């Protein structure tokens, strides 16, 4: 089966956009920001963040320069010091490290660890831009968005929480490696912050900046810098932090209710010294070699003879009430996703991940375009990034998926496991929250005729009780 790491890839940093600040008292009050529903305890965030940080440190080189680390730590503590009392978590341990990476990236893990890439520090034009990045990322931690996303994702499938979060925030090949230990569907759902969470992080980040003595308009300036540096499609963080829309408008309205704290000012001299120190260092080291994608392993390999799909179907129900029917001789892997099904002998191990050569898997991908065809195309492009021999056969066809308007596409691939051509069917539709639901069927090309009807019956059996 083709690899599934494409859905873990994208980085976790920020989307910002404040264009006006009023330093006077306004009749408008700052927008209240409340953490979303979350079934996990704050201690779970801390545990998860520590586990993720341990894995990240295996593949991300850190700058040990005392002056740079001290400068970043000082900025971080300035933000932590103004966290509103109702949002403070005594269990959280906030740390701030400089990653020796040249790309424009920064991310924070549940419970407090933050990693700021040296590339983003270099690209900042002033201290306000840099702390704006940190304020946005810190807001995701404060509001516990990582575990809140997982709480929502569990409506549809099961999976190992730690691997999903790590793959979510690291991005690139490194993140793909870590996240392989989790189920396909869960990862794609909560690897990206939702638009609602982005808006919350924008607003709370602006409020933290103002309380810490910074002009939130610097966040907007940094956002423009990132768009320019990332080219026409923007840098990768945009896929992890989708623009909620009208960002400048609602941040402008929020800014009018904020007052920059008096007596606190950006330290232009310290910022200049930081930039000078960065410029004096050797080029960024880049990812550790250990983070390179390993060759696919199969232990054990799938069976060479697989029973064709049964004409009898068996129904399954996910915790949310989502229903799916599959051939009676298909089943989920032991301890795996509730929405992965394959016949006996088709499952195999690829590192810590369960894969299959025949069967189906369903999942959810965060919408980036609010357009079904464009989101489907983005999903397929992600598949192709880590499967260079994957090809789309023709275009998209309209179809029904779970009784809703949807799209169908067929692809061909050369399996890294069997070395044989594969037939892949992809079906997508829109969920009520705007995200993309997909069903992917896989079979050897030589046996595709036995599976086309089975995939179609699975598709029509879906009941999306979202």
C-alpha cells in the first residue's frame, strides 16, 4: 500500500493579522476567549508535550548559544507573565528553545514546550514581530487546542494520541516518521488547527501582546512577511493554521478594544544584538540525518494470497454514531483504527504503523478552501508528495458519499510493499463543520475488478452522523 505519511506532514506555527491598535480607552471590550471542550486533564497535556518533546529533540538540532536562548526565554516569560488568571494552568511548564533550522517555523507543544526556528528569528524585522509569533503559538497551548482537537477527532476513530500530536506540529519528513504510529484518519483530522481555533489564537495572542507592552500590529506585519517569503502559495504553516477569513477585519475590531501596557516597551537594542549574533553563526544545521524517511519495512509482509471480498456485509458503528458496512471477511486491525478494514492476511507492519494491501480506510482532513474539489485535489496532492509513483487517472466524477454530494477519483500506484501496481479509489464529501471526509480503497491492480463493487458498497453504506 502507498505510504500515509503525507497527512502528518505540515508544520505547526501561526496565522496572524492585526492592522490597527488604539492606545486609548475604547467603549468596546476585549473579546472573551474560552478554551474549547476538552475531555483531557491539563496533566495529560503536560505528559503529551513531554513525550513529543523527547521525540522532537531526536531529530531537531538546538542552538546552545546562551545569549540567544536567554533572549528567547526572556520574551517567553514576558508573555507567560500576562496569561489571564482564568487561563493559567499550574501544571504547565513553559520552555523556550531555539531550533537550529533555517526555515520559517515555530511551534508549541501541549503543556508548554515551545521551539522557535532560527529562520523565523532572522526573518523578524523587530521584536514585536518575533513575540507576535510566540504569542500566537502560546495561545494554542493556553487554550489547550491540541487535546481539544483530539477530543473532537475521537468522534470518528481511535488512535495513539502522542504520535498524532507530534506529527501534527513537527511537519515535513520528521513529523511523518513520528506520526506513522497512529491511524491514518485521526491524524488528518487533528493535525491542523481549525479555523475557530485559529481565530481564538489570533485574538488571545493580540491580547497577550498588548498586556506585555507590544503593538499587535506587528503580528500583521509578520504575517505579511511570511506570505511574501513563502511565495504565491504561502509557507507550509498555512496548511496547519488555516486563515479563518476576514482576519484583518476582526483583529482590527479587537485591537480597538486593547491598550498597550504602559511602562513596557520592546527592547530594540536586545533585538539588534540577537540579529547580530545570529548572523555571526555558521549556517543552520538542518534536520538530523536520523529524521530522514527510512525505507519501508514489512514485518511481517502481507500474505501472497488474499480472499476476495465477501458478498455479505457487516456493519460497524464509531463512537459518534457514524456507521459503515464492509465485506463480512474484512475486519479492523487489532488495536487499530475503527475505520480501517481489510481481509485476513492483508495487514502488515511498517515500522510502528499498520498498513494494508487490500481494503479501505476512512478519515477526515481539515478543509483549506471551503470547496470540495479543491480540498479533494489538495488531499491527492498530499498523497502524491510521499508517493512519487502515484498518478491520478482522469478527473473527478460526481457521486454520493454517505447520501451527500461527493466526488470520486481513481489513481494508480506502484506498491512499495509488494512491488506491484495498485488500484486506488478515493471518495470525498463535506462534513457539516466544513471539513473533508474521505474514504480510500486500495487493491492490487490485477484484482481491481473484484474490489470496485465492494468499494462502491462501502461508500453507499456510510451514515455520517456529524
